[in-house]
């Protein structure tokens, strides 16, 4: 699985007197939060520099542009999401799959849904880089599900893994429309029982 790492990097911020340093990873996390809440177009440069705690000169020196910081933040977001899902997949498949689906469909880190899906919806029609990043992100999630389904032969479960990711991503819209989490979980359970009847029956017997 391809991951794009964004290692911590301390950067000097020029200014009067002694330069003030900032951690690039923390600045990206702050920028991501702003984009996540407001969307790309509605976010101003002032919104970003204030949240990131850096000057405009440092912003341009480190990230180049508003689009540059968005792409960097999305890379970090994608890597973190893949790592979280991989950690969940290390459980036994019967126990892990429902938790993995819920982690995507009902994200605890934000009520605003998946950041990459939001960006795909807003920007992909006219931004090929965001389109490509979104495609790679979804393919990486599918790989994690395929390995959870068939550790010895992930390719054998590729189609089912794609269906599960599509299910989880599609269910995000239910939460954004105000559907309570318990009803979303019920929808996921029902869909999973159709996609994975044998595993669902085994999990029920184990209970």
C-alpha cells in the first residue's frame, strides 16, 4: 500500500528580533481543520495564517500557496487515515470489519465527514491533482479491507473490498444529512450481512 508520509519539520519564521519556529506537521493539522470546517473556496489566507500561527511570508516560503497547503494537508490526512484503518484491521476479520466500516462512515474526528471526499466533491471537477489524490486514497482503503478479508490472498477479495469502501463512503452522506448514528450502524449491519453472509453468521454464532 502506498502511503505519503509527512514527517515533522521545524521551520524558522522570519521577523523582527529572534526568529520564531513552527512545526510543519502542526501547522498542516491546523490548516486541515480550517479547510474541513469551511471548505476550500470559503477559506481565506488570513483564516489559514491565523489558525497556523505563522506570517504570510512564512506561509508562502513553506507552502507556496493556498492550494499548496491544501495538497500537503490532504497527503497528511490520507496517510493518517490509512494508518488508523490498518491498525483496526489487525483485529480478527469478523470483529474488525464492522469497526473499520464505522470508522469511515461515522468518523469520530469530525462531524464534517471525510476531508478527501469533501474535497473531491468541491474541487475534483476542475482540479486533476485532487482527483488523483482522492483516487489513490480510496484504492489504499480498499487494499486495507482486502487484506482484512483475505490476509493470504488480498486480490481474491478486491471486489468485495471495493464494495465495502463504497458502502462506507456513501453512508457518510446519511450522517451529514442528520441521520442518527444508530440508524447508520443499522444500515451498515444490513448491507454487510448481504455482502458478507458467511462472516456475519459466524460473528452472530460467536456472540
